[in-house]
C-alpha cells in the first residue's frame, strides 16, 4: 500500500469547529493511478497537503509507504517528503530567475540519497526528452512558455525518483495540445519509475488515463464531525 488514511480529521486553526476533511478510510495501492475530483473549495488541496505531510491532521493516521507521518517531527517529514514524494503544483512553483537545470538541482539538494543524484548533463538529457532544448534549459524559467514550465515541473517532481507523485490541478493552465503532451510525458515517466500517482483535476476528459476515479465528496464524510 502506498497511501492509507484512517479516521483522519482536519480543520484549520482559525475555524477549529468546522472540519474540512473527515475520512474514515481511504487507500491507494502501489503503482496505482488515482484521479480525484470534487467541487472547488471542497478540500482537495488540503487532502494532498495532508498526504505529503505539509499539514498534520487533528486526529487519525496517515501512512505513506507504511510510514506513519504523525509519528515524525517536522524535520523528519520534510526529509521523508524530499526522498519519497514528488509534487506538481498548479502554479508550477518554479523559481523564475533560476533556469530549468538550477530548479531541478535545487530539488536534488533536499534529498540525502546521493545515489539518485544526476549531474547537469544528465538533467539536460532528461529535459531534452521533454522537448526542452539545451538553450531553453539554461534560460530563466520565468521567460519560458507555460507548456515548457509545466514539463520542467514534471522533471523536477520526478528527479528524485519518488515512489508517490502528487499532482494538484497540473493541467489547468494548459491548452488542449500542451495538456495532451503533458499527460503523455507524465504517464510515460511514472510508468518507467513504477510511481504511484494521485492526480487532482476538474477535467473529467482525462479520466481514461487512470485506474480509479474518486470523488472527494464520496470519501470525505463530515457527518460525525459536526
């Protein structure tokens, strides 16, 4: 099992009596590709942040790769995330004044597993397979197209060969052509690395790419939390 949640409840500190997440059980198997959708503001990004250890639940267990995130301190969760979880953000979160290689090297610095480290030439080779030329790979990412930035974001998220990849609305800024390119390249890379994928999106046209489709409202029951 890659991800397992049991009796997880989460509410933001400013509204402690109004939980946004209350999940009895939810799990994702190893190498499974799960498409998660739901209404805006329903807690999808919050759930992803809980799974990645960015947020901590009020109660309950969150196991990722059989490790209980609640039993780790902040530094241990940060290290675990760097070594085992990739994250593709909706707004990319690339540092715009750094080039593609530098953005990816920054992700490598957070992991302690030097066996996964790839040098500049290796990074450029991977970027080439994502149609990022050597010239574009050394240009500030803020000057590149949205499609190029998104492909760089895939490489950055996958460079440490994470067992779990989280993608939060990653195609929302892409046109149809770039969306198709993105999905093709993403699915090829996770297949090569045997990665579990949790993918949040409103775009139901993408669901044919996934093993399972979950709606947050179906797994997020707040009845006992009121």
